[in-house]
C-alpha cells in the first residue's frame, strides 16, 4: 500500500485495546517504577513493543498478560541501566498534603517501601496484590517458577513488614486496600 493512498492500514483492534487498557497499565507501571513520568514512558514502550507483534499477541488468550510481562522486563532492564543520580530523593508527583487519614499515611509508606525493593520482588508484589494475579499467572508473566514467585513474595512482604513495623494481617489489608 502506498503512503499517498490516504488510507490507514487496519490496526486489528490495537487502538481499542490501548483505549481500554491504558489506565490499568499505567497504574501497574507506576507501581513498578514509582514515578509517573517513567510509568507513562514504560507503558508507551511496552505498547510499542506489543504493536510490532500485535497480530500474534491478539490471537493469544491474554494480550494484557503479554503487555504486563513486557512492562515488567522493560522496567527491570531500565532499573539496571539507571544511574544512581537519576533516582529522585522524593518523586515529583508525590505531594505532602498533611492528610489526617491513617489509610493515606499507610499507603504512602507502602509505596515508599515498594520503591526500595529489588525490581523482580516489586513486580511479584505488584502483580499479586495490586493486579490480583495468581502465583501461577505471575510465574508465567515473569518467566519463572511458582516457587520463585512464592519466595519473592514472602521476602518482599517481610521487608515491607520490617520497614513498617506492622503485623502480618495489617500489611496484607493495607496492600489490598491500596488497589483503589
């Protein structure tokens, strides 16, 4: 097809997929990166990589799972390449409002704790508690065993508990409430 024909090639539903999934993917990316601008860049990069293989990906049962996996692997590779000078001491999109509600304070501490975790451990916790995926689905998304997912989740939760000084039940409640 020539460029001058004035017609666009069909996108086979990719535009609709992007419209429907942009919000959830951006939320997941924010939790993976801890920074709104990096999150948007991550989603755009993952969608660009997915678009190249869209015909094959759209034929799969779960194209969202494919995009999530691309996001996780891309976020991990970005993290490895980032210099220490690029990690902000306090993210620009974090606003100190003095909100008196304890839930807001707990969520803030939780997100700060997530930012301190290694990328794969963070990815396991985000996919498990924020995306509500099963251990099997997480293992498939990350390309590892279910046992690895379980151990990464256990270690990640323990690090968050140690940081926050909270009991087991308190932390999982905060994690589940933070999905909103």
